C-alpha cells in the first residue's frame, strides 16, 4: 500500500475515537436500520472524508429497488453500501442482496456494514456473478498504531479512492492471504526445502517428502485452510503461475544468442 497522507492520518486521530464512542452508544441502544444509516453516513464524512451532499447518495435507485447508500466520484457510483441495523449479524443473505445491487448496476465494489463491522467486496462479473472479500474490520477494534487497520480504513477514504487504493489493496490481498500461503507451504518446493534443512541436522536420517507433507497437513497447517475451497482455488492459481514461469524461462533459454563471427586469419 502507498503511504497514507498526513492529513488523512490527522483525520483518523481526531475522528476515529469520536466515532467509536458514537457507535458504542448506538450499539448499547440497539438502534434500528434507518438510524444506523445515519451513523454510517457520518462515518463516511467524518472518518473517510466524503462530502455528505456531493459524494454520498442515500436510497440510490437500482432498477426497481434501492441500495441504502452509494459513494460517487464524478457523479458515477464507485461503491455501493448495504447497511443493516447495528444489532444484526452480517450474514450471507445480506451479502447476496448487496451483490444483486452491484450486478444490476455494474458496480465493481460493494460494502456491507452494520456501522460496527465493515466488509469490502470486489465484484467479479462472471457467470455466475461472484464477489471476493477483500478486507473486513470492526470500527470499534481499530487501533491507530496498527498499520493493517489503517491500511484497511484508507481503502474506503476519498483520498484512497483517488489513488486506486481499492485496486492496490485487492492485488496485495490476492497474494498475501492464508489460502495462497497455505497452498505454497504444502507445495513440492517447500517440502523439498524442508527436507534439505532437516538433512543438515543429521545426514544419516532418510526423510521422505510424503512424511513431511503428512506432518504439515496433520500437525502444522490448520484443517480449515487445507480443506477450504479458497485454498483449492489458490493452489490452482499457484500451479498455473509456476507453469507459466517455467514456459517463460524455457522460451528465454531457447532464444538463440548473437552469432559469433571469426576474425579473418
């Protein structure tokens, strides 16, 4: 992620503690959805730097229905926000509702929130249409000294929007995530590397790759990582990247070098 401008950091320092108190009070009163929308709008303005009257649209019309909020850039919606009451847990049907809005509107980004929890998705216009969870955070748990927390907040900022923070964070999250790292850890290359290191401890002990892989799967890598569809998808992506790299290397190796011309005797 790019460095965050000082004016954004100053805004975070002054406004986040203030909004955390507001959200905490609203949570204790278990406010309804309409009042939660008001607080989410305040967060967009106070924390993320949008103009309430220019950048934020309430009840944004999409075909025959309405999305709770839309954030616009140059009068075009950059992302849609589906808001639920502060006391509701964000579940799959809420996500599907937001995804339907995005698919009908052609918007690349959707945000699902109850003012406390914020989930940011990148829409993939495939058949069927899908969306990837790019990041999520709790506004009540944000710590100003935690770079990861600040990076996630910056993704939603008006300044971040202008610097393509959405795209940069998405690219980073596609590479640095538990699914892809899990796939790499269980790969042949890492198994071989572990075997080489173990041989340094004692050359007389013969170690099989299958033994190492079994230990990794049973005792080191979490079962939820091994069995998840995301890891299977990440593994396919990793293997395709390896094959692509090998083909590129082979083409470079096969490329003929410059002709050698002998000097006349």
